[in-house]
C-alpha cells in the first residue's frame, strides 16, 4: 500500500506537477502579451481601425460593382460580401502573430535573453501568439457583428455541421502554416540584416495571392492555378471557401492535402533553419 | 558599405512602389473588366485618380514622411534645442530636415500613369486647367501635411506617440477610390472630417470630370486653413515643450 502511495506521489511529481507548472509559465506569457497590448493601446486601436477601414472599402467597392448585376465570377452579392466580412476575421486570427518580433530579437541579440531562460523557445512563441490571436479574434468578432448590424448584408450562414467542422480544421491548418511561415521569415535574421524586405514582399503576395483583396477563383485560370500551387492561398482563401460550402469534395480533399503538405514542409524548414541559425548566432558570439 | 546600403534601399523602395502600383492597376483592370463605370467613374478616370493618389503619396514619402514621424522622437529626446537656435523657421527645419529621394522614381511612375490615362481619355491639354490641377495637387499635399503635422504635434503632450505611419496608412486607406464610392458614414467622414475627397478626389475630378468653381475655391480655403492650424498648433506645442524642459 505504501509502495503504491509513494509510487503515485512520484508519478505526480514527475508528470502532473511539472506539466501544471509549465502551463502556468506559458499562461503568464499569454497574459504578458495582453498586457503589452494594453500599453500600446493607441497603436492597437489604430491597427484595428485600419482593418475595419480596409474591410469597409472592400465592402463598398464590391457593392458598387454589383449594383446592376446578379452574379459575377460565380458569386452573388451576398456571397461576395460574406467573403469580404470573413476576410477580416480570418486574416486577424491567422495573421495575428508576434513572430515578427523574433527577427528583431535575433538582430539585436536579445534572443540570447530568451535562450538562457528555462523555457522552450517555440512554446514561448506559440504562447505569445495564442495571447495575440485570442485578443485579436475577440476584436475581429466584435467588428464583424458591429458591421453586420450596421449594414445588414444578406449574409450566408453555413448550416451543414460537417462543413463547419471542416472549415474549423482548415482554419487551424492555416494558423499553423502561417505561424511557421512567419517564423521562417524571422529566422532570415540569422543570416541577413534585411528582414523587412522579404516580409514586406510576402505581405504583398498575401494580399494578392492569398485571397485578402478578392476571392482567388475570380482570377483567370492561369493565375488561379499559380495561386493554388503557392501556400498563400491556403492562409485566407481556402478556409473561407470551405465555410461557404462552395468547394466540391475532390477540391476540398485536394485543398486539405496541400495545406497539410505546406504545414509539414514549413515545420521541417523551421526545424532545420532554427538549428543552423542558432549555430550561426552563437558563432557570432552573441 | 553605406553606398551599397543606399543603393539597396533605393532599389527596395522602387520595388515596393512598383509592386503596389502593379497590384493596384491589376485590381482596377479586373474590376473594370466587369463593369464600365464604378460610382460614375470610368476605368481611365478611376486609374487616373489612382495614379494621382500614388503620386501624392510618393511625394509625401519623399519630403515629409521621415521628418514628421521623427517629431515624437525629437520631443522624447529633447532634440529640438539644437534646431530652435538656428535662424530659420523651426517648422520649416523640422518638416524638411531629411528628404528621401528613394520615392521620387515611384512618383514619376505615378505621373506616367496619370499622363497615359489622361491621353486615353482623349482630352485636350489646356494649360489653364493643368495649372489649376497642379495647384490642387499641391493644395492636397498641404492638407495631408497639415493633418499629419497636427497629429505629430500631439506628441508634445502624449509623448509616446509611436504609430504615425499607421495613422497615415489608416487615413489614406480609402483614398485611392473616388469618394463617391462610399456611402454614409464614410462618405461624410471623407469629405468633412478627414478630407480625403479634397486631397485626392477633387484634383482628379477637376481634371477629368470637371469641378464646380465653388468646390475649387473651397479646396484652397481648406488648404490654407489647415496649414494655418498646423502652423499655430506646432508653435503652441513648442511653447509647451520649452516650459516643460526649463
């Protein structure tokens, strides 16, 4: 009996307690991210205002284009406006990240502070992002409902449970993919000072080939095929399309496979560049 | 090494400008592939407005962007003291301290867009109207400058004003489209509160669709008033800065 008790205590001490401590540790990081935002309230509010402005501009633009049309590129006005409203939410959840700070951390040498701390750097980055995404998602939902109430667009509500489930999975894949992709962009900082330029170019590509400005399937065939081959389309466009239920089953399966491929491929690249990058970083004596 | 950096930055900026313009034009082409007019503007008219928007933006980047976004830093680190001693107008010094020639090629590309769209519309080149348009563009730039300058002046009181670049992006978010595209409340905001209409739409409208002379006069009035406000507010801020640091 006493053996059982001591064994249980040992098991607890080696598994549950450290796990609970780890969770507490990373929970602190999440809360810390929220606190950071509260400090830079103005920047945060401005950023949200800008997202709303972009959303409104897209909304008005498409409304104007649809004034005398019922259908365009296979979309009705309500479908298109639904797409536009969702872009804001998806973009915020997928794109809300603090991984760009990592690039600056590497360049300034501040990365060293994090390396010597008793935390797994990736779990640290993920926790920061969870903090970031939860706060931003909250705001994006609020904006979504506010605009929905103000403009009362004919909104497309998905009722099929499996489709909703599939879109959540697609969204989850997008979050992972983008997180890894952003990490890769930051890791460039291990080898070069110009980390702003590639990130900027990726923004441009995201806007255009990611489905932010418009749904990708309105592009002419050649461009659409290109967009499907690149990962950008799976950050924003694919999850929304799944939600709208406009994809045939083979298209959905194809899309999920490609998303999964990019998620795994990027993870592999992250792993490799992190190891090589750290070697270069420590070699410089930081 | 610095010269290489300079050239690289230059190249990057041109790349930035070109890629934005390319996407913008592509976007308009796709949109107008489906409709002949959007909010009463034809494809060439809308593209001309877009070219004008880029042109004014790139001029802003060249002359004022760095300087105005630096004002909060000057306040925070007390760097006005050196400038105040100089015999030139402080506002002039602060506003034009550093000029970024990187954006000028982009301004030229934008001008190229304006010219090609104007000729595509088949309008005649009247010196008078071209002159008024040029004045309206300068007027628009002055209003834009004044708005950003007033916001930057706020840093005298709210020292940690970081996101001026964000403010600029936010303000000009809807600027590339004719103001008639928007319905209220945005329509109202873009005419009376943040006069994007006066800065961007009116010069383009004057050139291609015609603008009533009342609106032209109003535009210049808005320009003068905003510049005076920016000027007075800045020196009011300097007084506060002086009294705070002594």
